[in-house]
C-alpha cells in the first residue's frame, strides 16, 4: 500500500496568551507597596517551513490536529510569564496552503520558505503595567488573548521541470528509470504506478528534474482513474512530454488517438496551454512498434510537435531526447522573470478611519465591530468590576458611545461587541448619564488612600471644611469694635 499523501486537511491552533497578574507588593511595615503584577507571555505561532528532506504530507494525514503551546501567566514581583513555543511544521517543496473555501494563502516554493498559519495570542498586561497617575493601584489585570484557530488544506504540487504524461503502461516509469537514478515499480499491467515518481536527469551541463504523472485516462479531469488526484503535479512543470505506446495490445487504441485524449484532459484541467510539448514514440525496439512509429511520425510533425523514437529497453534515442528536453528547460528558465527583493508595503490607516463600525440590526440590537473593541473585550475579566469599568473607559475614549448616540441608541438598548458567534451583549448605560465620564475614576483602587502622606490628607480635609463654612472674614484685634 502506498504511503504517498499529497493532500490533507489540517486543524491548527496557535497558543493562547497568558493572563496578566493582579498583585500588590507586600513586605514588613509596608503592607501596600504598590502594584507589582507581571505581564502574561505571548502564545506560540504555528509556522510552516519548506524542508527539502520532506517529500510527503503523510505525517499530517495521521495527525491532523496541531497546536502550539500557550504563554504562561504573569506573577507577582514584576515577573512576566514566558512566551509559548512556536510550532514549526515541515512541509515538502511545492506545498500550497489553502483555506476551507479554496483560497490560496501561501504557495511555498524554495527551501526555507516560511508561512505563519496561526498567530499566537498576546499576553495580558499585569496591574503594574496598567498603573497610572489616575489609577495608582489597579485591582485587576488583562486576560491573555486566544490564539488563532484555523481549518486549512495542504496540497502538494511536485516541483519538477518536465512532466511525463500518457496512458497507463505507456512506458513512463521505464523511461524515467533509465534517464535518472529513480527506481519506480515497473510491471506489465495498468496502474502499476500509484504515486508520482521524481528523478534527476543530467544532460551535458544542464540538470533538471523529471516527474512521472500516473493515472491519466479519458475522464481524468472529472475524477476517473487517478488523473484528477495527480494532475496538480503537472502545473509547475515547464515542459510536457507525451509518452505514446507504439506497441499496445489494445486494438481500440493508437498513438494519435491517445495523444488527442490526453490533450483533451489537459485542456479541461486548464492552465497548461502555454507549456511546450514533445512527443516520445516508445517501444520502438519491437518491429511492429517501429513500423507504427514511422507511419504516424509525419502526422505528428505536421502538428508542429518535436518527435523522438525511443526504446527504454535498448536505450535507443534517449540521449537525443534528454538533450532536446534540456534545451527547452534552459529556455524556460531564462524566460522566467528574475525574483525581485522582497518589498515591504506600508498601508497607513486613513485619517477618517475610526477603527470600528456601529450598525443597527433588524431586531434593534446595536452591533460594534472593530479590531480594537473586540480585542479589548477578549482581554476583560467580567467578574471584576474594576476591569469592566476600565473597558468602558477605553470604549468611550475612542468614541464608541458617541457613535451609538448618533445611531439612535438610548439607555437600556442592547449592544453587542464582536461577531455573532462570539459576541458580548450588554444593556447600554451612557457614561454621561451615569456621571462616570465626569468622575473619571472607574477602575481605580481606593486602597491606595492609605499610602498618601498624612499631611496631604489633613490639608484636603481642612480645605473641605473651609469650603463648607463659606467665606471666612478675618478678625482684626486693633480695628473698630
């Protein structure tokens, strides 16, 4: 049974970010020494890397679920949690990464090519990082963000210069075995070859790779035989070599009709019309095969196709074939555009881009979408009132409450932040109506009152007393009585 796998569905999950720590420094004679909670570590990424030593996707066929490690939570004494370890997955050269809808995410060609399939979640900030002049000792920390979870598809498209195409038992495996060091299985029955064979051919100073694509029969582009499964391996080839059997025992077949049928399947598959073609008339060591090759050669040359009569057994005509293919490969390589240096494209945010949108749905619910508000919601511990107040301040600061007013939202209306399948829904209470915007003290820890100097607290009490007594009229002992 073959162990070649060239298409797998993979479930990848990046690591979650570690939670921040809410901690207060404590030591003798200093029970409230200020916030010292550390930040959480970042979750590990899921990274695909092209490895020349890997030739199949078999490992992912047996283990389709892959997950990177999570970041560790922060700790007291300003100790940040360590980051999660990236999960590096090796794939063969020529692997295409697609999403569930078939959209290409990355075309990985060349050793060392990398692609980040899943971003690790950011670590949450500890209360030490959240401290400010207004919020001296926050009693909360931010939660770590969840890592990216994706369902992706990996497809392997063989990276070869030349593709041998033809009917089963046309002699493709025999041809690649004598032109290169590849040793495919060879037998006298159809569909002997069940996987693409890859060989390296040397012709003078030119070295090129040759792939044997198995299973092409009429209807291959529609799923018959093995053609649809392996036609993708033809896409990257620069030259197509038709291997025609001139000694077939099937009376209803002949080389010209075989060529027309294979060309029809290639046309239906699409994207191969611009590839140069060569025709190999194989098995000419047999007298009947030699006669048939001489008979059909003029018809093939009238179509503008270079024709070579070869025999994999006697190795007749193989040298001429290899040098002719090498010339076409060199021409194709020279015609390729030179790979330019990677350019970094910077797309700044528009000046009028608020970073979020507010829309009203049919059921009267107001929905807020945007990277920042959705990320802030994921970072919030809703069991902590201070954390909820901090979230309200952040949302108000970027103008969400103002946009809700413009959209017609009123006190008590339902507001959802995030996607429909993962949204936080609450009853809206405007900050201006509750007075929280004027106070500006949501999320502040009042335990820090004990840390202020006693003289400062005494002065504030005296000022409050004088204000309650009204204007004070100074008494002059030497004035009139």
